[in-house]
C-alpha cells in the first residue's frame, strides 16, 4: 500500500488559500472534515481530544478537480 503524506489542518488550509483562493481557516477545515464535506481527511473524536488527518495526495486531487 502506498504511503500518503499526512499534513495538519493548518497546512491544508494554507494550501487551499494559495491554490484556490479559498477563505478558509484550520478550524473550518476541521469542521468540514468532521461533517464529511471534505473527502481528503479523517476526523477522530475521543472523550479527551480530537485529531484531524489531512492526506496530501487526496487534497491535491480534490484541488485539481476544482481548477
């Protein structure tokens, strides 16, 4: 299985701002992933914390589909 680079929501939001001119924050991106609105990440909520993984390759594909 090919390994995909994992980036954080802050990095992903910056990429989206630069690539598509989206006005998006890391918090909004995390919310979108947790609600299933963005297909390029995973959001895990536990009793004590939340973790958001953004898969760089899937993010790049998502951006390419919108250019």
